[in-house]
C-alpha cells in the first residue's frame, strides 16, 4: 500500500523528472530545428510542416534524454528531502533506507514501462513518419522546381515559369519551354497553360496541365504547329528531388519488426541483420537502467552520514557512476552492431550495478547515521 509519504515523494519525483526531461528535450530540439527550418525555407513549405516535423522529432529526443533526466530527478528529490530533514524525520520513525527508497523504486518501475513503450513503439513510429514527411516535402515540393515569378530549370534545356502557386502542388498560369526536344523528339516545344498539377510518385514525376496551348517548332523545315487542349500530361525529367523507394532504418521500425527471420530476409535487411538485433536488445535492456540508476542514487545519498557538508560528495559519486554506466552502455551498443554477441553485455551493464546497490540497500544491512 502506498503511504502518504510515498505519494509526497512521487509527486516531487514526477515534477523534477519531467521538468528536467522537457527542458532538455526543448534545448536539443532547438539546436536541431535549424535543419528543419532550412528544409522548410528551401522548399518554400508552410509553417505547418515545420511544426509537424518538430512534433515528430520529440519522441526520439525524449527516448535518449529520459534516463538522464530521471537520474537528475532522483538525485535532486532525494537531496532536497535530506536537506529539508524530511528523510531524517521518517528515519527517526523507524523506516530503513530500503523503505525510504520505496517510492523511488515505484517511480522507476513506472518509468520503465514508459521507456519500453516509447522506445519500442512511439519513437520508431514518429521517426518513420518524420522521414516520410521530409521525403514528402523534398519530393512533392519538387514544385520547388516551380518557383513563382522566376524561370526555373526542371531538366536539361527545359525551363518553366509559374505566375502563382496554390497549395501543395497546384500551379497557375504557367509556361514550359523544352529546347532539346525531350517532350517531342527533334522539336522545340512551348506549352502555355492556365493551370497545372504536379504529380510525383515513387516511380515517376509528371505535370498535368489544363486549358492551354502547345507550340511545336520543327527546326528542319521551319514550321510551327499549334495544339489547343483541355488537359495534357507530360513527364518531368528525373532529378535528385525524387526519393524513390526508401529503405527503413532500424530506428524507424517498431520492436517486433526488428526480429527479422535471417533465413527469409533479403537484400539490405539481411545485410543489416546484426544492426536490427542490436537495436532490439538496446530497446529491451534500456528500461532496466532505471532500477540501477535509482538504486545507485539513493544508495549513495541514503547510506552513511547525512551530514549536509558531505552530501555534495555523495551527489558527485552517484552522478559519476551513472555517467560512466551510460557512456559504457552507448559504447557497448555501438560495438554490438558489428558483434552481436556483445548485446548480452547491455543487459549485464544495465542490471548488475543495480543489483549491487540493492544488496547494500537491503533492510538492516547497513545503518543510516543522520547528523
């Protein structure tokens, strides 16, 4: 049963952790937003696309930041409770160090569940949608090739002029001039139309023009042919703006999709099999870091003397241990992408430090000496 003291501690933990997490996420997001802003400006996309990309980037940043923010929240809350003598009062009432830390472990279990859902499903879905949105901007804003009021090069010796753009891919009062003869072999073609629609798919890109006139000049005999039309379709030469079929990276796939069958996997999936498995083990092992970080933090702060002058040293030790574990965890994950057997080390690194700290926190194993 959760006591009033546990509820009080949980309230402080939630506030400290999530304020820290949101603040750090916003700082990181602010630094990364420049890339999104450049893409939006260069593509002449609306501000809504910028807001959507920013929103979709948050889960990935939060996934990486949450363990550190959690550690900061744990250390800050525990230190403040000691500083305000609330821990001393509860200890005087007969609670052990393990019992004093119960609320911290309850919060750790809740954060484990959040991290598991975030890294297993929420973050990869958001990353996948973000990549698709960026590709959509790059490809569909190949209307980027049709800027208003200027002559745009849309292919070898092919020029287009657009008076006005409307919405995502609609053009008003446009002219397309083909000097090389791409549209009509051996002829110089000029198309004038009141309206056009840019249609870009994974396999091709074309423009549909309506209510216009096509002029074809044959340089061999010096004649010009005119054709009035209601609707006309013409292919746009391939360029770097089309994205084609894109291979989905491991961080764009939900957890079940990472466990691919090596016997049936083909192409790029088979080539990156070890990377898929390493990513899956990272997502499964990361939640265990919360228990270890909790045990380490309250172990340093609650065991031994509660002298105010010594608390800064305990905080430094706890922080150093957490930073060391996090750094080793990242290094081990990067190495496991090339050597899959090292993935087992992720679980050992995430679990063993916590078990050691829990051993020392176990009731009546050590005495707390408040001063």
